[in-house]
């Protein structure tokens, strides 16, 4: 997992559209967190 995170970090730093990629990853991480919390708490 660490190697994958390092590769992702390198991609974000060197991609021409790094800001867009960073924003997309942030959105996906936030949504996954919300879904996980909803599943654990039973919230809809």
C-alpha cells in the first residue's frame, strides 16, 4: 500500500493538471469516508 501511495503522490505532483487531480482524489476520499461512516452508524 505504501508503494501505491508513493506512486499516487508522485503522479499528483508531476501531472500537468495536478490541481484537478488533487481535487478529484479529495472528493473521492471524502465521499468514501462519508459512506463508511454511514455504514457503521446506520445513518442514511
